[in-house]
């Protein structure tokens, strides 16, 4: 019996959980493919939950609510809440650079765990596992969430105070064509803020980096 993300799971194959916790910096047998799978499983489970919980809402609102639940910032928050960083397996370089607390590393590990549970236990158990893990975030989701994405919200905030527009730079990309990861840096020079995000598409990485900047702006 394993305890992960605050839940008890009896894995038939313990190696799946180990792989889900292993960053690519530590081993070739890492969590990238499980993360790829877990991302889709999470989206399906959350979509189904929203569909049944808010039967009268429009597709647009349901989509925005789903985005707020499956975005990187939320998943990193989930990981920190359950102190997942203590269980991660990272390479020496990643450890030295603080990877155990990096949002993209935490987010990927959460999705990989979801993928591992799905492979090992099937969709029904995976669904209950995800709903239990995400319970406090599901309960807080707002039906009236803004329909504007992170890049738009950041742009409008900066324009409001006459600051220069943010700059998005591709730092690196790696992986095979079907599993490429893009690392993007967002810089707001006037506020001396920057954020780096990694995602499976450049667009998603830019959105996540903008979201991280907005989180920094919110801090007192």
C-alpha cells in the first residue's frame, strides 16, 4: 500500500509509481510519458465532474473552469499541499538548481501520478483518486471565472499602469516531435519580474509563464 498525494493506493506495479516520481534529469526511465497520459486523464475526469456538477452552465464557462483546475499553477499548488517534493527523484543538477520546488517539475509529477494510477488501476479507480486529490480545489472552483487567458490579463494589467509589454523568449526545447517540451521565459522589465515555464506546446508554456508573473504581482 502506497500513500501518495494524501491517498492510499495499492499499486500492482510499484515501478509505475517510482517512474511517475522520477524526473528526466535522474533517469532515462522517467515520468515524461506518464505525464503525457495523466494530462489527458485529468482533463477527462475534471470535464466529467464539471458536466454533472454544473449541468446548466454553457460550454464556454465549463471550459474556463476546467482550465483553472488543470493549469500548471493549480497542479503545483496541489503538489505543495501534499508535500510531493519530498518524494521526487531528481538528478544532481536539478536538485542543486531547486528543481524540487519548481512549478513545472511539480506539475509534471502530479500528472504522471494520475497517469500511473490509470495504467495500474483503470479509469474508475483513477477517477476516484483524482477527485479525492483535487477535492478542495473542485469545491472552490468559480463558475464566474474570467474568460480572459493569463497572457491577456497580464497585458491588460501592464497597459493599465503604462508599463512596457512582457517579453516571451524560447529558452530551449527538447524531446522527440510527439513529446517535445518548450521552456519559455516571460520578462516584465518595468517590474523586474521574470518567470520560466515548461509545457508540451509553446503556447501553453507562454500562458503558464504569464500566470506565474501574475501570481508574483499578487504577492504583497
